[in-house]
C-alpha cells in the first residue's frame, strides 16, 4: 500500500475550511499518515490545477500554511519526513527506487543545489528556497551563475 498525497491545500485551503470548518485542519492528516508506517509521497494534482513548486509543497507539509501564509493544516510532519516523501518515497511509487530518490552509487545523479539549508532555516523560509544548480543524470542542466553571466552580456 502507498498513499500519494496531493497538496491541494496549498492553493485551496481556504475553500476546504469554508466547507469543512475545523475538520479541514486534518485534510490530509499528514502526521497520522507518517505515523502509520504506510509509505507515502508528496506530489501534485497536475500543474493545471495546482502549482508544482517543490519547496512550496515542503513548506506546506512542514508548516501547514498555504500560499499567503494562512495555516490550513495542523497535522504537519518534520522537514526530514517531508523531504523523504518528496524524493525517496516517490521513487518507490514509480517503481524507480533502485535508480532514483537518493544519492548513492549506481543511481542517477539527479539533484538540486539550493541557496540555503533546508534543514536549518526558519520553516517560514522553506517556500523561498531557490535552485542554484540542477543536475540530471549527472549533467548540469541549470546553473544560475551561467544564466546570470549570459544575461549580463
């Protein structure tokens, strides 16, 4: 069994609270899902319906806040649990746990270098994390330093 959690509350948390009142504070019950031992991952409900910004999703899972800062979920998880759900657990969901989801020998070198430490910054800053470099399959596909020097010419 695997639970794929779509973070609709990021943009529609206010609607859930209008419809469900205080019951919406546990929609979805991230902490209970984490504590159950059932594997779960963080995803998206397609970018046509919701935004796909991984650090916004992590911010929501950790703080319970939607875009704009309103608390819409009180059943949050730790930074580590959210990060694992968004990486290693999602690799399992897609039957790719042997080559994606964590940095280990023999796996694809897909990673992002970010502008601040996700694990130590104030939780309200998680949504503001920016990529400095993106590496896919061991190849740099985005480098902010090269992008800025090219635009300065």
